[in-house]
C-alpha cells in the first residue's frame, strides 16, 4: 500500500530532540504591532510565566501540542520542555460551543468540526472572533475524502464562544493560547500540532456514546479506530504518534498497537414489499426505544450504501470526482422504506436514482416505542467517489 507521509508527522519528528530551526525574524514583535496582540501580551505573559514556574516548566515553551475532544468539549495544552522528549499537560480549556456531530468534516456548510491530525497554519490578530489560530483543513486526508469541489475551510480555534464548525473558547483563554503559540513559533516551532478526536477514549461515558454512534454509522468505524490508536499511543508514551495517510485518504498510526479483531458481517436477506401508507410529520415517532434495523444489521446496510455509492458514480457532473449527499427517508411501522429524498448534494438525475434506490430497499425490522412498532424518519450520508482511489 502506498503511503503519503503527512507534513505534520514529518515536521514533528524534527522536534524530538528539542532542537528547532532559528526563526527568520522576530514573529512576536511583528504580531505586537496589532493592538489586540500587544494587549494580550501585556495581560498574559506574566501570568503564564508564573504558571510555568509553578509546574516547573521552562518559559517560554519551545514545543506545544493541542488535543481537542468533541463530545467531552475539552481542549488540552501540552508542553514539551527543551531538555525532555515527553510532553507534560499544562492546561485544559473548556470548548464552550459545538456544531455538528461526531465524525469528520466532509463538505462546505455541513457545520462539522473536523477530526484528525492538523497543525496551526495561521495567526489572525484581527479576527471577528477576538483572536484566532487557523488549522490546515483540508489536510492530505481531507483532500482525498472530502467533497472534491466544496470541501469547506476556514477552521479556527478562536474566541467569542460561538461556532459553525470551529473550536471556540473564551476570549481570555484564546489570549493565553495565542501568546503560548506565538512564543513557540518565535522559537522555531513552525508546525504546532492540533489533534481533534471524537471523544476522550478513556472516559467510559464518552466511549459508550462513541460505540453507539458507530453502530448507527458503521462507515465511521475504521477512522474512529485509528484515532483511538493515536490517542492511546500518546497516553502511553507522552510522545506524538507518527501519522501517515494512504492513497485512499485513510489515516494510519505507524507506531500503534495492532487493531482488535472485527465481528464478521451478516449477509443481507431480501424481504417482500408491502403497500406504503401516507405519513404526516405528526405520525412519525420523535423518540424510540429501539431504532429500525436493516436486514443483516449495520454490516448489511453498509453493503447497501457501498453499492449505491458505486452505482451513482456515472451521474457525477463532468470533471467532478467526488460528492457527498444526505438522504432522508421513512421506515414505516411495518418496516417498509418510503418517501426518500436527497436533502443535500448531488444533481437532479443522481438524486432521482438514489431516492428510487432507497425506496426499494428490503423491509427493515421496524422501530419500537413502548413495545409498539412505530414509523421514524432517518438520515444517511452517501459518498460518491469516482477517483479510483
């Protein structure tokens, strides 16, 4: 398998010994010319120096590393002193707002916070969100897996505590983090790593939530597993994992433990169709005790999704290699699919074909509420990729 070594992984290996390249100019002095940065340096430098001294850390930090956890709403700041090869936790900030759900960002306007391995590539002293640190989304993986025409962008760690897909913290916290990052960059850390995880994997409640989410979206399982390996490697060693991206865009942790065995998929069994009833929104259950199940379970539904994706490739626009779609559909109280509709992405011909495909799915095991079968509305994302990777 051909691998593309990500720039983040390559440059991180340069700092293992604590040696970093000399800066070409005084970056802090340049940033100080902006009023917000000048004020932040005045307010935060002395406080940060005292906090470093209390933790027996050398000020300023030569190397910093950031970890963010979506579900847990935490942003951790780790410091690696010049005389050590392991990181030490310095501070944890509360991520004060969240957009989207678990899972990676794959298209513009999906309100998703990315997941994966990034680095800071922009210092914005005039941000509309007080101060902001930009991330290199889309990275090498995203460029292969996200929508080829509109993958989205402008992902930041910023202040103001509002978001449509970024990582927001309080203004006083972004001032601290900005100052820390300024000093690290000024001393030569050009690639400050930022790893974004779905959950804090060692938190039982968070891990249980992720497991439930993966059951509903099995296509996310492989990525979640690889993110977990990166997390566990750092937890064990306090060193950054070596991250690589293969030709399909998948992450691989080069120095992680082997993955656990996976449960084999259950084959799909077809079922006869029945007449479809008309539904008002009021007829659909908003809360259920048990979700509907495709014949063959999650593995069977994934097989259906994969085939539908392949069959939609001929309907891509000329010059388009990849697109993301969102399909909304009903599973009635007898388990029959109905009223499928593409609510995002695609084109008229593709959407018609895909809607027909969803309405002609086999019967599901229906959802239940208080021991009664109920009709529910579901949504499913579809990736159509004709790149051949």
